[in-house]
C-alpha cells in the first residue's frame, strides 16, 4: 500500500495508543499468574502485541481480547505448538525463555528480517541451563533451570528482560550477569518496574548483575497499561514541524526511555507546554542538535525527521545498532532523506543530517514502521509518497488516521 502525504499544517489533538513495550511485559508477567488478570489498554493493539498474544495462546494461556482490555489466564498444563512471531523481536526474545520456563515445547516462526536479528547468545545460554534448542526451524523444549546466567546486552537489552521475567517462575534463585555494557538500559528499568507491579522484586546488585527470586508472581487482578511515548514522539514532531499538536494519554513520570523526546524538542527550539493529561507543542524555528541516542534508538528516525526540517545540521551518535532493526534504519534514513533533498552522512556509529532545500519525494519504508512514520512526518512541508506504508501496523495502526485528525491531507 502506498500513501501520499500532501504539504499540510497540523492542528488539534490525538489520544496516544498503548505502549507496546509495557503491554508486552504486562502480558508476559500476567501469563505466570496463579489467577486471571485483566489488562486495560487504549487504542488498537499493534501487530507486535498481537504476535505476543498468539504466542501465549500457543503455550496454553487463555487470552481473550475485548474492547480496551485483554483477559489472560495461565494454563495449568503447558501445551506444545507452533507460533508465528511475525516481525516482533520482543515477542521472540521474551517468549523463548517463557516457553522454556513453562516447559512448553514450542516452534517459533519468524517473518522477514526477524530471522536475521540476533538471538544466538540467548539460545546458547538457555542451552547451558537445561533447554534443548533446535535452530532450523527454531524450537525449544525442556525446562529452564535457575542458576547463574550471563548474556551480552550491547546489541539488545531484551535478552536481560526476557530472562528476568522467565527466571522469576523457575522455583529457585538466579543471578543474571550482563557480560557487556547494557545498551537501552532504560528498557531494563521498565521491565523491573512492570515486574514489581506483578509482585516480583529483582535486586540490581552493585556489580551490575541482577538477583531474581524464582518463587513466582503475585500479580494484581487488574492492570492498566500506559500510553506509548514512542508513538507520541511522531505526533509531537509533526506539530513541531508543521503547526501544533496536543497529545493525551501519557504518564508524565513514565520510565519509557522515549520520554526523552521532550528534551530533544526543547533542545531544538520547539515550544512545549504541559498541563495535567496533555502535552502540546507549537511550531517554532527548529535548530540542529547533537545527541547521543544509545539509550533511545527508537527515537533516531523521529529525530532525523526533525533534523531534516531544522535550520542547521544535526548529529546523532550511538546509532550503530540501528542496522539490525526491522530494516537497516541508517541506510533507510539515508535513502529517504537524501531523496527529500537533505545531505546525509553515515559512519560506524553516527549519522549527520544537513537540511537543504526540500522537495517532494518518494520513500520506501523497507517494511519498517518507524521509517514509514519518520518519512511521513519529515515530509509535512514538502509532500511525499510512502511505499509499503502499512508497515506502521507493527506499532501504531492508527498512525495515518491520527495524522488526518491533525489536518494532514492524505491520498
């Protein structure tokens, strides 16, 4: 599906959908519950979350999705089956240890680039602790045992998060040691927060390791998932570039790393105002920025969109891992923004964007939700056609509808 974005001025407000990062974690923790749990959420469930729900059903959990809620009940006896993770790395990396903790023999199907995304270090560590792993097709069986685990966390922190949530169900105390520096450490803090909400206290030791009590979960019967700062970042950027925008449904004290977008917008000169329940941004002349994105890799596409509309150049560092996302995001950003008329330079861990005279352009999303959204927002002043535009369903199914609510003309 192609979508044309016409030059538009934004105004109005949107309700931000559920955070898929929080929803993934809440569903995983609820799946270990001794009693049913109802999880409330806003908006439509993104494709990634639907993949996790499908995977939980595969291992025997009952998940009923209603309007704005999902009821989940763990199975007393795990089942064996085949689940399709679609394109969701979170689903894959969280469900592998979960299936093993439950003793549910599971085959994991992977679409597109998901089959290329790193998972081997997680599999090898699970094998060292009682799990049988088959690589092609990817499958696990056997039971995950408590113990001392060590995994790298410089490419993804999801190994740590997935193991933490699963080890809390193994019946014994475990120690989890990051063997490298931890990239996107804020997402580990988010995992710890959701686990606390579900009755699990993980000790973050002074040496950087984590001690997990495997005695099991004591979750609430109802849980409310907050709105998604990653999605809100694109709407706020649209307002900063092309008029104004107010967003609702976010926690001001959220641990989501992409809350950093507020600091980015402020540093670039956007006019921000916050009232209880709403954040508003107004267009103002944007200036370039130099920022380290190691802890917020998902913000790189939206910062790139802002940078393309600034009055001076921008530099983002700590971006090397973006080559291993749903697309090679550095390459995708370079192609899209170069077509728009920007100067773009990429090195091993850095991207430089020089805004020049923008022109209408055509951009390929490369099947990547964040690239599709970034190109749409970047082009609000000049217009563009986005190829494979439906990629946004992975995280923000109502993205184009929300742009229309802000007055953006689509074709």
